[in-house]
C-alpha cells in the first residue's frame, strides 16, 4: 500500500503546469489563456481543461471530467504505482530547484 502522505504530495505539491512541461512531447499541449493555464483534455481532446491553482486539479469544461497529476501520468500508459514513482522523482527535482521559502507560483 502506498502511504497516503506520498499520494497527497504528488497530487498537490507538483504543479500540473510543471508536470506537463516536464512531460514535454509526451504531455498534452498547453498554453496560458486569459491568465489561466489550460491544456488539451486527454479524455475528449478539447483544449478546454484548466487547472485550479488552489487544489491543483484539472477540470475539462467541455466533457466535465476532472483529473489530477496521477491521472494524467496514468493516461500515458503507466500503472498506478509507476505513475506515483515518476511523480515523486519530478516532485523531488522541482523542490530542489525552488528557492527555499519560495512558492511555486508568483504572487498576484
């Protein structure tokens, strides 16, 4: 069984935008539209999935599906345990690059 704290960290502390950037060509196309980070929904193929920065949850406004970082990596063909391991590695790299005491997103 995977520790619930590990799951919470990979779902919530690795920003979806950072994950998608790290996935490169394997990840969905993304852009900033009207000040919001959006990406191509892996469920319906519409460029209408946005990320809520408060909970790091993606929501597609076209098909009404939600997805988190684990769901997105699993859509690439990874099983659950491997997806969590991939995300942990990305989170570790992301945290090591952030300035101490800093936030992942600039203040508004």
